[in-house]
């Protein structure tokens, strides 16, 4: 059973790290699930304190990921149309590779704002920049958290 849990933990850690970039995967949650799997192995050095700490960190990162786009959109003058456009841009960007993932929220927010006819082109570009910035900041925090949890998973196994 320990071997199975260890394999599941590594898979969760790796897929969780991918989920930091791909918005269709719950990255931070999967990384945490990997730590949780290892906790239940007989030779694990992962403590309850460590699980609680990473649970808190994971919760903060997940909450930030939901609130950052709205915050940055408002901060840069965006409307609901820009937020919807950024979300659509991220989803389409996934199919266009790394550049699409980065530029998708930008293009989607700009197009959303222009379709709604509420902002000028320059203002729409500003909202697009804010949307892209929120995606990059959120991705950074998810990569750091997921990367550290994967490190602890691998460290605990070996």
C-alpha cells in the first residue's frame, strides 16, 4: 500500500505542478493531495503540522487565484465584460500553447471590453495588461506552492 500511495503522491505532485499553468487542472489542490497521500505511508516524515501549514498555504493560493483577476481588472479599469473576455481568453489560450496561455487573458480582456463598447482601445489595452498581470502573479504563486510541495513529496520518498 505504501508503494501505491507514493506513486499516487508523485503523480499528484507532477500533475499539480502542471495545473499551476493549465487552468483546467486544480493544481494546488492536487499537490496538497500528494502530500496527504504520503502522510498515510508508514515511513513518512510528513507531520500533522506540515499538513496544516501546507493546507493553509494551499487555501490562500486557491483563494488568491479566484480574487486576483477581479482585483486586477478593477484596478486597471475593467468591467465584467473584460473579466469574461479574460476567462474565455485563458480557455482558448490553453490550446495555443505557452504563448496562448500568457497572451490569452490579455487578448480576451481587450476584446471583451471592446465588444461591450464601454472603454476606448487604450483603456481596453490597460485592462488587458491587468488581466495578464493577474494571471502571471497567480501562476507564480501556484508554481511556487506546487513546486515546493513536489519537492517535499520527492524528499519524503527518497
